[in-house]
């Protein structure tokens, strides 16, 4: 028996005191309504109404059970509403990730914007490399993330690709610091500090290929991810590191200088990614918050022409 529907019939008849009016209210015929009431009475083993040819009146049992029926219908409506929010991604838990190179101001702006527009969703934000995010997507342990391109986006959908131009972090005594912009070729002789290849193999190879095309072949490559560790390597080894202005430009510290690269040959290209077919309201809210935060705090700009729809298959993007 559909208890909720039977209780709706009970409440309607009780409030209308008339089977005909209750049937109209419930958008059903009167005979099926009478049958539902009779079945509910058999199920509850009590008589709910005294019936005459002219009126319908609640029995004592009916009067006592009416508040309980109304309360149960209210709880059922609340349950349905919660289920719709969860289905549409407006409630529950969102497992999200950002790469380590995202500046603190961008992280804060993203979280503020997301909570403002999706306050009922708990955001579980992690710091994960692109490679780690791809592994979590494959294991169904991540709902949405900000990935670096190029990478293998099979099975994922993407938001717009945003570009953050890279500059170079140098020791303050490096000859190249005399110029307002630095060419890649002028970095020859300096070792390069780069993230470990396992973090994002395709991006790692792409950076080295671009350096070689620009005339820079580092004599050695050192690997580091944390800000303090990278700064230490640049200082102690007279090395250089690539980074966007928002990550290093205003806080380089003693002995270090950040300069833009001439012609902007290197850039981080990001986009929000999520499993194909799972772009619910919470994912869209995170994607919008991330795009807004990157544009306003990290000088990010679109890397491909915008298209009308927000949810597009990964295959449509140039990587």
C-alpha cells in the first residue's frame, strides 16, 4: 500500500468533510478515493469516518490520527525536497581539488564564492596534483578538480580553459634581472627547479620542450613543489623556477626577483574537470567560483573562444 498517498486522501476528506470535494482536490474520481479510505481503515484497523448520505464526519479515532497524518505528510515532503537537492547537487558533500600552485588569495576567493552560492553543500577541498586528481577521478573518489593541461581527460568534461602566463623566479644577482622582461635564452647556465614529472608528465615534457625551442637548455633539473623548498633551491643552486605573478611576484623574499618572460612563451592552462555526466549544480557552482577566483585574483584569462554552453565534452577543447 502507498501509505503516503492514502494519508493524503485521509487528510483531504477530513478537511473537506466531503468525498466529492476531496476527490476534486486530489484530481481523482470519487470511487477510487472511497476505496483508498476503506483500505487505510483496514490497514490501521480503525474506522476514520462516520458516513451518511449527506455528510462525512471524523470518528474519535480519525480526530486523534489526523495530526499524526499531517505530521507524517510534512516529513515526507521534507524528505522529497532533500532528495531533490541531493539529486541536483544542492546538498551533501562535494569532493574537490586544486593544484599546489594556486595562491592563497585564489583559494580563499573560490571558497567564499562557492559557499555564498551553494551554502547547503559541504566542500571537502584538497590539494592534489593533476596526476593525483586523474587517479582519484578514475577511482570515483573525486567529484571535481582544477587540472593542468595538457593531460589525459578521457571520461571527463571540462569548463573553459584559462591561461596564467608564467614568469621566472631568479636569484637577485642573476644578470637577467637587469631587464624588465627575460627571454628563455638568457636563462642558459641556470639550473631549473620544476615540479616532479609524476605530478603531471605531459605538462612537464611540454615545459621542457618550450624551453628548448626558446633557446634554454638547463644544465640540470631539480625537483620541488613547496614554496619554501623551491625558494631555497633557487637561492642555493643559483637556479630558476617558473611561476605566475600571483604565486611569486609580490612575495619573492630576500635574494630573489620575479620577472615576466618576454613574449609569454610559457603558461599554466587550467580548467575545471569532472566525470562525464556528473555536472550537477554543486559542480557547476564550484566551476563558476573557480573561474571567478582565477580571473579576479590570478590574472587568468580565457585560452579558447567561449561557447554558449557551460558543460562541454573534453574532446571539444584544445589542450
